[in-house]
C-alpha cells in the first residue's frame, strides 16, 4: 500500500513537472516612456501591444504554442535608465526581443547592448537617422526622420522655393535630426533661414516668434511635441501669420483638439494612419485596447508599436528561437501585414512606409496630398 | 525691440512673484526651501481641479487654490521642518528634506493628473492688443499689474503691520527676535503661508497665459533662487527687482544671441553676481552664507 502510494506520488510530481515545462513562456521586453513629457504615448503603446498580445496568445494557445509574456519598464526618457533596463531584460529576464524605446536618445543608448547580445530591438517611435546605422539587430517600424524631414523639405521647395524660412525646433536628437533632414532636402538654401532652437521643457516661445515676425518670415517649419500647443497659441496672440509646416507629432487628433483653430492651415507628413479603418478591420483588438487604455483613442505610435510586436510574433511562429533567427526572418520577409498597412524592412532595418501629406482644417486632420514616389 | 522688452517684463513679473515668496521664507528660516517649487505647481493644479474639473466659478476656484496651497506650505513648515529643526537638523539637512519633498509632490501631481500639457484658460485664443509695435494680451497685462500690486501689498505688510515688523525682526536676527519676545514660530508659519500663496498666484497667472505640466516647478524655483541672489540675499523686496531684472535680461539677451541660450543667460547672471557682487543689488555684504 505504502509502495503504491509512493509510486503514485512520484508519477504525479513528474507529471506536474512536465506540465510546468510546457508552460514555459517566451518573454519580450518593452522599454517605453511611462512618465515625464511624452508618457501618454508610452501608455497607449503598452495598452495597444497588450491588447494584441491577448489575441495572439489565444491563437498560440489553440496551436499549443508557448505563451508570450510582455515585460514592460519605464525609461523616463533617460538613456542611462534605458541601458539598465535592457541589460536586466536580456541578462536576467532572458527576453528574445525588445520593443523600444520611444525617444531616439534612449534607443541609441540601448542599441549597442542589443547588438552585442544579438537580441533584436525594434522601435515604434524613434526617428533619429542615426538609428539606421545602429546595427543589424536594430529595427524600427516607424519611418526615419530623414524621410519625414525630406518630405517636408521637398514640399517647401515645390511650393515656397527661396522664400525666407524659420525653423523652430526642440533642441534634442529628434529636433536636430528633422531640421538637418529638411535643410539637406533643399537644392538651394533660401536667402534667409532663421534657426530657432528651444530647450526641452520650455514654455515661453515669444522670443522665437517675435524674431520671426520681426524678420517678416512667411514659412515656418515647426518640430516639437506637446509644447506646440503653446507655440501656436503664442503665435496667434503675437499676431503672427505664416504658413506652418509641421512634424508627424501632429498626427494625433487629441493634440490638435488642444490647439483649437490656432494650428489651422498647418501642412505636415502623416503616416496613412486611418483610425476608423483599424477599428473596422480589427474590432476585437480595438475593443480590448480601449479597455486597457481607459478609453484613450489609439495613436499612430501605439499602432507602430503593435506592428513591432506583430513582426516578432511572425518570426516566432516561423520557428525562430534566437535573436539571430528572428533578425534573419525580419530581413528576409518581403511583406508584413501591420495595423498601418503592409511594409517590409530595408537593409538598415528601417520600415519602408508610405508617407502622405496632411493638413489641419477647422481643428481636424484631413489629407492634403498623397506623397510622390519614394 | 519693444516686443522683446514686453516679453521680458511679463516673464520678469512672474519670476519676481516667485522670488518674493521664496525670499520671504528664506529670510526667516535661512535655508533654500526647494519645495517652494512644488507649491508653485500645486497652486496651478488645484486651480485646474476646481475650475476645469469641478466647474466651480473661476474667482472662487482661484481663491480656494491659493488658500489650500498656502495651508500646505505652512503645514510642511510645521510638520516637516520644525520637528527636524528641534532635533538639531542643519540647514543642509533641511535643504535635502525640501528637495525630497519637491520631488515627492511633483511626482504625486504627475501620478494624479498625468504628464500631458494642461491649461486653465478657457475660450478661443485671441490676438493681443496692439500698441507701440507691441502685442500684449489681457492676461499678460493682468500678470504685470497683479505682480506689482502684490509687491506693494507685501511692502505695506512688511512695513506697517505688526506681523510684518515681527517678520523683519526675525529676518534681521532670529535669536534677538526670540529674546525680544517675538513669537518666532508664528512668524515663520506666516512666512510659509504668505510665501506659498505668492507662489500659487504666480503659477495660476502663468497657467492662464501659457500652459502647465507637473515639471513646471523646477524651472520656476531655479529662476526664483537666481532672482533672489541678484536682488540680494536677505533682501525680501530686492528679490522682486531681481526677478524683473532676470526676465528682462533673458528676453533682451536673445535679441543678440540664439534663443536656445535663454536659460544660459540666467545661469551666467548667477555666476557673474556670485563672483563679482555676491550681495546682489540691494543686499548687505555678508561674511558667511549658508544654503
């Protein structure tokens, strides 16, 4: 009797142990900005990826594939913090891939570690041109700033060639990258170019705007984040009228709503991001996303984040188990179906995307022109 | 050029209020109360809560926000600094405590309200009034006038009220004030109350004109400190003029250099004054200073 009990006990323990083994999870890390300036985008990103993760895990469970676990951490837009996080993700948590970061400065800081450890890193929001050269394991699902800046530069040249120009930009990798890409797209520099940088966290832009008004500048290229709300407001109060050229941060209706009509007439590059289309095409995803985001609508960067997750899952479903295998599949695949349409990666790991021009009319984003061939 | 002068006057008026409140507190407690920056942010967000979220009439919302912020400032003095001081904490220890409080309150506001840009201004944005080649909005005019009125009120309180005279006595010599029978804890509580109220008013004014974020207190307190040093450490009213001088210097300075160096102008002024005139414009030359 005792022998039977003991044998049964051993069998049960072994069965339980085997069950634990088949429940091993695949871990993916996510380094996002969940506090400070752009936290809103980090939070919607995490909600969107988690919503898609739920659906994908249901599919994986039906095929008896291991579940994916998403580990999220906040880089606070600080490169040093991002570095600590990715080291922990890779060395302690054993992630197979990392999604992130948002800020280019953080992505550039963590890229060498991902490259060294041969772990795929995919950003859904970092646009700095330097990321294209950050390594073979470094990808992004959003367009490079070079393309965005070049698109606006080409538009300026087509419509306003030679007219005095001002560039107001945030003094960081993002702002400087876009400024440079814009100016490099011009075949001839205009006779007057006012270079007006502002520090991160600035709230008073009256001096920059006063200089523009004083010099009678009629075309202004604006590169910033949330503070653009104040820039437009202060421009209106100062009686400044000009043609505004914007950046892709304007591809966010909730930001435009805060501006009222002060940003009307702005032309900016958009991502062919059609929220209504996503809601119709992916109803289950969107329903879950709204619950996780407490009702905040999806923005384009959250959608890019989901695309990053989709391509990693695709590689895993193809049998990839290591970072190198994931990387190879990402480069070899000619078309991924993402939330924002089909895309692939070029030899630098940059997503090849369509970029259209949009305009703000009566506080709403409307299509302006479809971009010419890339 | 006139527009830059107007821009500087507007900014300087806000710095002056922050510096006035900061200097009031410093004059009696003799340490840098960094949490003053958190009082600034709290004032703005309380006004936002009552006016925008609770839809309480504007004047009432602002009044309640100022009063609660002043109470909070006084509460910090009574519940945090005073017990530490009684246990013999040095000025440096109190400074560290105030820095901790500043970060804690700032993060609390960020947690509750989120980090995105907010405003307590309602209605469509209008072009400013136009005269003498200057554009200025009604809010900006109110900022300049309100700042001046509060400066006058503070001057009158300090010179002609019992509590004001007691405050000046404590600021002059703390130990002698005790010996003279002045209720120094009451005076110190009053300065925390009044100083925090001034910070809240400055924040509400700036939030009506620009926007607010949980991080807004950091720059505010830095400029407040610089303005106080320019005006003269220990000279409460001098801090007001230090604020005006700082605002005008920053904004007139960018006429000649790139706007990205605007903050650098402020810190350059700080270094210049510390090196060549550490007593500021109106302060007395001092043998030793502590932060």
